[in-house]
C-alpha cells in the first residue's frame, strides 16, 4: 500500500514541500538556502509549514469525505494566520497554496478511489474536473478577502470584467465566480494559468524531478528545475509588481546559467537580489512539483 495514501502523510508532503523548494541552492534571486530576497528569508519559510498545515488538512478531509472543492476560504485562513504569526508576518505561501490545495484535493479523491498515486498526470486529468466544478460554483469574495489581508494589491489588479482588489463595492466580488477570476486573469498570472489549464508546468517539474534515481541530490535538482523554468517563462509576480523589463531581465539571465561559471552566476545572483526581484510565481510552481514528486517517492 502506498504510504502517501494516509491523510497525515499527504498533508505532511504538501506542508513541507514549500520549505524544500526554499532550501534549494543556486536559484536566481528568490529565497535560496541561506540567501533571502526583499523581506523574505529562510526563517520565514521554516515556520510556513506550520501555518499552511491547517487549511491543507481541511481540504484533504473535504476530499476524502466527498465534499465539494473550495479554495477561497482556505486561502483566507492562511493569510490570517501568516500575517499574525510573529515569526512570519508576511506572505510566503499564497501562490503555492493556490496550487497545493487543489492538488491535495485531487490526490485525496484518488486515494478514495484506489488510484496509483505515482501517475500524477493521469490523476490530474481524471480529477481536475472536480476542482473546476467547485470553482465554477464558488463566489470570489473569500479570495479577494485573502488578497486584501495579505496586502497583495498588485496580484489583484485585474482588467476587463473582473473587479480589482481595490474595488470598494464588495458585493461585486461574489457576482463573479472564482473560476471567472482565474480564467480571465490566466494570461497575466502563471499560478491562475496552471489551475485553469491543468497544472502543465507543475507536471513538467514533477517529471523533471522524477528523472532522479534517489533523493540524495534532491535540493540540487530542485534548484535546476527553478532555473530551467525561469528561463522558459516570464515570472508574472515580477511582471505585475516590477514591470515587463524586470521580468524579461530575469528570464534572460536565467538562460545564462548553462554558459557561465559558478563565480559569474553568483555575481548575477547578487545583482538581481540587489534589485529586489523575486520570481515567486516560478517558485510556487516548482514547490508544487516537489510535492507531487515527494508523493511519488512514498509509493
């Protein structure tokens, strides 16, 4: 029997994977081992598994007991706890939880029906419709409330028919579903894009990590996955907070990793940290891929 099929272990994996991603060395400008960026450092991430565990526990129980999928209230619960925790007091896991909560729900459903948890792509294809169905029914009020609590105004700055987080008429938030918000913002937000399109990049990371034969070089492999992904995609957290030029700079610099020495890479890393550029969307996707990989390793 797969050890990961127990709810406790499943929650352990999704709670700790964000810390594993943060510990990985040689990542460009994000929290990477002992190196921090902006107001974030490894100590914040050391305490993060504690505050994200309760919402992850609740979503796994919901999944196992056949309750409908919801996302916003769990994000709101996380934001309230993270901002008041004396050793965190900042957002470390909002984007990660947007991915981890539906993936944990999917694996919970798979456990109920006795599926092989090693087949991540098959499970995502099979059980994502449960997530989509829940999001189509869920109002976006809790999601917007979570954004406000976490002070993530740039993330909630939407265009067109989707209200921005600065909207004063809060009744508008529940006139659109959470699915509407994610779908209509997917082209300017990588995390939303992942949920709407079936976790394509998360699965890329999972499959990249699955090429390893053991856990000995996991952190190095995670760092390489981050560099690879950042070289392929524009980080939308940087795009929305710092603009297109900054996002393109990170993408281009990441592509230099294969052709520069470790010493030159360290100089590049120091430079972008001084610019306070944090490719957090890529980190969230990599952390979610780590979680799927860790589940695979337990089977």
